C-alpha cells in the first residue's frame, strides 16, 4: 500500500470517530433554548422572590404566621376567656396571649407565653412578673431542668439521669434558694419512689424523712395500683373489658372503701355508678352518644343532693378545632333536691378561628 493511500484511510477513520463521539448522548452539548428553561417564579409562589430549598434562606423568610384565636364563655363566671397563639420560626417556638373580658368589656389577667423545646417564658402583664423554665440535655442520658420566678426570687432545679436505660431514672431536685437536702426520686417500669426531708411540728423542731411511692402491677386480668403518700396507703384495682369496668379501692388506715362500676349496654349507651361504703353516698351517670360530636348525659349525686342533665356538641375531652364549625357547646340543667321548682340553666361555649 502506498503511503498516500495509508494516510487517506487514517484520515477517514479519524473523521468517522469524531462524528460518532459528537452524536453520542454523553458528548451532546447542553440545550440553551429558552423553551427548555424552567419558568420564573410567580407571585403566588412568593411574589417573585427567589427561595431556597432549605438552610438559612428558608429560615429567614418573613411570612406572616397563622393566628389561632379561641374564645371561651362560661355562664357561671359571666366572662370570656380569650387565647391568641401562633407558631414562629418554622414551628421552633410558639407565642401565646391570654386574657379575660368581663361583662363590661374590661380586660383582666393578661398573660404572655413564649415556649420552645428548650426554654419557656410566662409573663404576667398586670403583676410585672415572669416565670422562666429551661430544660436541656447536658450529655446523653443526663438532663437539666430549672424554673425561676422573677418577682418571688425562688425556683427549682433538677437533674435527671438514666441508670440502666431509659426505663430507669434517678431525679434529684431542690428548691431555690437551697433549703435542706434535695428530693430524690427513683423511677422504674413498675412505678416510682421519692425521698424528701420534711419539717416536723413546731414543738419537735426537727426534720424527718418523708417517703412517697406508687407501684402498678397487672393482677387477675386487671391493674392493681398501690399509692403511699403522707402516711396513707391507697389500694386500687381496675378490671375492664369491652362491656364492663369494675374499680374497688380502699384507703388505709381510715378503712374508707369505694366502689365504682361502669356498664356499656350498647356502643352508644353507658351507665356509671359509684358508692362510698363509709358515708353511704352514691352517684350515677347515664351517657348516650349520637355519632362522634353529640353526647347526652344525665346524673344524680347524693352528696350534694343534685340532679343534672347536659348536652354536648363536640367531643367532651377534645379540642374545638375537631368540633363542628370549630365550636364546642355544653348546655346543662341542674336541679337541687331542696329547690326542685328552681332549676338552674348553665352553658359553656368555646369557639376557634384560624386567621
């Protein structure tokens, strides 16, 4: 083969190689056409401002927080309790303002709360007083809690340490300024025991060791609870199944015996009854539910000689935001046994607005 032919063949191979590399996806040039670029941010996405997907850019965005306003009226107090709250800094803190309005429109008991995971502040505007609480973990398994009342110049400090895992804890707490030895509390899966120095009577002029304890244990398909406090022992047993709840209890050394019984007849009907063997006082409550948001209750208590009936709109133990129209209503009629012809009508309303 002549050298010129050889050079021509090598040139053709080189050109073919370059064309194949140019047409391959890995070597393709980026498309800079305007049709392929993402659209600019619209006003609905933040008014044309460039936002980041996280980090400090999103943290410092100044957007108006959502306000939650709750008003609660009780016919007995003849006043309105108001609460305004919002979450700040991407739910890192919560700001809350509470106050009362009387029947003349006056404002009383204003309180300001600022809470976060590590620090909380409660400020009483009328008294110019503040309660500061802090809680943080010093090292894994060791936590510090502290509380301080500014005006009274007193508070409490506590250290909580994990012993053999999270289920076993030792807490040492003391009042500020320090008075005597700290209170020690040992917590374990079955309950807890606390030891504290307590001042004796003025005649004895000394201190004694006070022991408080609570222990819970499963027993005979139920839960048995023993609570010892102030030289008094209370034994309580709870048995519960789908239709019945039985709760006897005895208090020593007074030997006061109580018994509570609850019977569910249908998914919507339930009767509760309690009896005190020491005083022969008893009370009974009948409850009928109509769906999730409506409840009718009626009862009688011999201790106060009072009969009553109430209608609930919204869950009794739930929040206003889960009730119909975010409003809970309770209407109650009370009839005293000695004044049957003079019944009392009371009602309670709680309404929430999201602004």
